[in-house]
C-alpha cells in the first residue's frame, strides 16, 4: 500500500503529521510551543523534518495535542508493495 508520503523521509512524514494535527486543533506553532514547553523554532524544525526529536519531546507534543503516540506516527508505515 502506498502512502501519500512515499517519497519523503521519516522525519518529514512525522513533521507533516504533527503539523496536520496542530492545524486540526487550530493551534499555531506558538500555541503548541506554550502547551508543550518546546521552543517555537524547534516545533518549526520538527514540522519541516529538519529536527529529530527525542521520545521526551514527542511525548510532550502528544500531550499538548491530546493525541495518542501511535497517532503521531500514522502514515509512517513501510511500503510493502
């Protein structure tokens, strides 16, 4: 099965999911930064795939977005075709 992210790195795919969830909740990057205690610039780097966040940071983002950890990794499945 192909995903819409098939030609992007895992970091980029992860960032797209974070950005989509943030926008779905109508949060700005500043809102997410405040709720997660993570800097706005780092949030931006995560969303663009240029940062590789730790599990601690990922957990803080999940709590701030009121999302389950697996939801943050949706679309990252390996293409098995």
